[in-house]
């Protein structure tokens, strides 16, 4: 596992400390949880931007929702 040093604003550090104290979990636990969730969201947003750019430039196509639902047996 890699160690990472990060500077936190005092207010955020205090909130993290309080959360850790109240729950009995480590500050590292909550930092890892927050990073995992945030990185997942950032990766999704980045991929969406790339796909949108590809569609706009004509490098990729799109399929409307009704077609996808019908193909997967989800249509009404």
C-alpha cells in the first residue's frame, strides 16, 4: 500500500477527526472511502466527456433509450 500525505483545511480535518472519534473508525478509513467514491464519479464523468466528444465528432454513434430497452426486453 502506498502512503500519501495531504494537507487538509482545519475545518475539514476537524470534521474528519470528529467522525472517526464518533464511529471508532480511523481517519484513513474515511479518506479511502471518500477517495474511492469520488474517483469512481470522476472516472465516469471523464468517460462521458470522451464519449460525447466522439459522438459530436462523428467517431461514434448513439442509440436511443427506447431501442436499448426493447433490445433488453424492458419496453412496455
